[in-house]
């Protein structure tokens, strides 16, 4: 590796710097230390077991690569046995570290450089096709699905390429080593291949071993290279199979197994048992589905039908955007309210879906019914819906109630001490109105805040929405860093952060600026994106608040009470 870097410098391919990463640097240190340790061991064994230096080095290498040759150590010399055992233990640790570093170096190179290169090539080809073929018309969501499929193709191709390369290198190492030993030791080639294979499997040399100086030297060099190659093949194969099994495990087989058992008379008892003992981990998809159904959007149709309802008492109090039925501040009247399209939870019990989805390993959920926790969730819901007050939603009330009941049972399944009755009482899962949720019986949003159309509360409400999304992203960073978001999740992100170009350009997702055009951890991206936008939003909030007229400087028609800047303009 040092030679390659030196050649790169001499050929003026890059600057004269030590052009290696930390893993490669560690590998150099480990291999150097291993070489020194082998020399030390060979020197010691010339005294302990009365071997020549070459034979001692051969014995050291055979021992370190776990092939084994025990007949050269005296069975009566305790000192020789003890020192040999200690030397081999340290040698095995050092050799294991080298193999691990080589594997990590190859994974880093494959998963970053090669995978990204293949992903970029596929993305560019797809983008050129969509730009040049006028017959191909894609929506923004279709381009999102396309880049996700491209990433899956690149990942699958890379996995197959890694496995194929490992097999080819393994076979090449096996055959070349066997050929060299066959020539030097005058063995039949078939016998030599068999000998090399069993040494690769670290099963031992058995009764056959190299006896010529050249054969021993070649075998030492071959063993030090071949054992890591074999280890990498086993690791690559395991990773490839495990990645496929991980995909298969995401398929909800539990319900199918339970239903099959219940359909067979001789398996019914097993079916009832499995159904009664059904684990939450097997039903995670249904919890996620219940969570999504609790996220409510504004009913544009109903709000539009009530645009001309000038007799509504609420409309007399609220400043309602005629386009969407969402109350906005005087400073936002000429802007599109990007938050209006963001689904928001309307009841504190519905915030508990994230708790159960992101609390792996938690077995005590008693804090959920504590007064402070319920009060905090209720306040969050009230504030998050303030900017939508007066707007209609179109929820399935019965489904929401049933989901909240099911959620309580899930907590009970995970924590036998969990009190479902106390949970239902604390959250009043059937409630409508301002005590817990914000949905009235007429399906209109109404919070418990006394001040209506308040500039500060309006901005704080939007900040609360950002914080809810940021909290969710942070939970994913802590619990599921490899989580992949759906198109709806990305749409919420870009709506909240006012990234209109990401939603207006139908080819955005397969262009070079797409966040999915390179390997990344999506929860990290979401977290940083929301944090950055929160900072910008607060700065904008401060600037707008600073521009509000003070006492005696009221501007007509701005909707703000000059005697109470930022206060209730309706009082």
C-alpha cells in the first residue's frame, strides 16, 4: 500500500501526502507489529525447541494461522510449552486484528466507493433517459420511487459483485498455491489442491507437510495471504445471505401462520396459543399503520364549501385563509402556508405510537400515565394545532378510538404491570374538544387557547410542528439509524422546510442534487435538515416580530392591535 501511494505521487496523480485512511493506517501498524512478533517468536523457538531459524519461523506462521503443528514441541519441557502457548495467544490476537482490518477496509471501499460509483452510473443513465425521451413523463413521486429502486439495484449488484469477487479470489489463491507447492514438493496436483483446501479450512496439515526450503517459504507466504482470503469469503457470504434474510423477515408471516393453524383442527390449540402470545415485534407494521392513520390533514373540500359562510361564529373570531380554511397571520397573507399540508396529530394518545415504535428493550411503560407526561403531550397537541384552528378535518373517529384501545393493549403485552384502564382514563381516548384533543363534534379544530389569531402563538405553533418532526427524526437516529423514509415523509420534510423546488421538479430525485443520489443515513439527514430550518425559522420569526409596529405606529389593515403588539387582535 505504501508502494502504491509512492507510485501515485511519482506519477503526479495526487499530492505528496500519506494518502490512506485510518483503517489502512491501522492495518500497516498491525502488519508491522505482526512481522516483528514473528521474528521474535522465531528467535525464541530456536532456543526453546531446538529448530533452525527458518524452521522456527515456519512453525510460528503455521501456529498463528491456526493450522497447527504440535509434534515439534517437547511434551516434558514445561517452560517451552508455557512460552509457546503465551506467544501463540498474542500472535492469534494480532493476526485476528489484521484479518478484521482487512475485512473492514474492503467493506468501506466496497460500500462507499464502488457502491456509490455504481449508484451514480445508474442514476445518470436514468436521468439522461428521462430528459431525452419526451414520451416518458414522470411525477415527483415516480422519480422518488425510481431513485429508491436504483439504490436497491446498486446494492444488490454490489452484493453479488462482492460475493463473486471473493469466490474468484479464493479459487485463484487455492489453485495458485496448490500449483506452486506441487512444483516445489513434487506432489500430484490433485493431492496438493486437497492439501491446500484443508489448510484453508484450518483443519491441519495432517501427515503431509512441505519439507523443502522453497516449499516451506511458499507455504508461509501463501498461508498468511490465503487465510484472510478464506475469512473474507466466509464473511462476505454471511453478509449477503443475512441481508437477504433481513428482507424476508420484514414480511409479516406471523398472521399467516396463526390463521393456518386456526384453520386446521389438529393445530387449533397451537393457533390459539400463538395468537394469545403474539409478540409486538411481529405486529410492528400494524402499529405503524395505526400511527399513520392518526395523522390528520385539513379537509380542503369541506373548508372550501364553508368559504362563504359569513354567519359562522368562529369565522367572525378567526382570520381564515379562504383557500384552505387555515388561520394565518397578517404577515403571511400573501404567502402559501406550507404547514397547512403537513399532517398533525390531534390527540395526545396518538403521540404514544412513537413511544412504542422507538422504545426497543423498554419493559416499563408506567411513565405514560403519569400526570406530567399526559399534561406535556396535551400541551404539545394544543400548540401544534393552533395555526390550523377553525379548519375542518375528516377523520374516521371510530377507527381512531379502536386504534387507541389497541395501543393500550400493546403496552399491556409489553409490560404486564401496565394499567390499561388508567391509560384510557388519563388520555380519555374517546374525548372530543379542548380538554384532551382538539377535534370538535362537528370535526372542526378548536384549541383551548383564549387568544385567537395571535401572531406569536401562530409562529410558536409552527415551531412546535417542526419540533415534533425533529423529535421523531432524533428517535430514529438513536434506535434505527438505517431507517428509510417513505415519499410522504420526504414530502412533509420539504413542506415544513419550504423546499418547494424539491416537490415542483419532477426529476428532482434522480438529479445530482437529490439527497438519495449517494449513500446516506436518512435519519441523520432529517435531523440536521429540521434543525437547520428551525434555526432559520426562529431567525425569521425574530425579524418579523421586530418589524411589528409599536404603540402609536399601527399600520391600518395589518391585523395587529397597536396597543398590544403581537397580542389578541380580536379583543
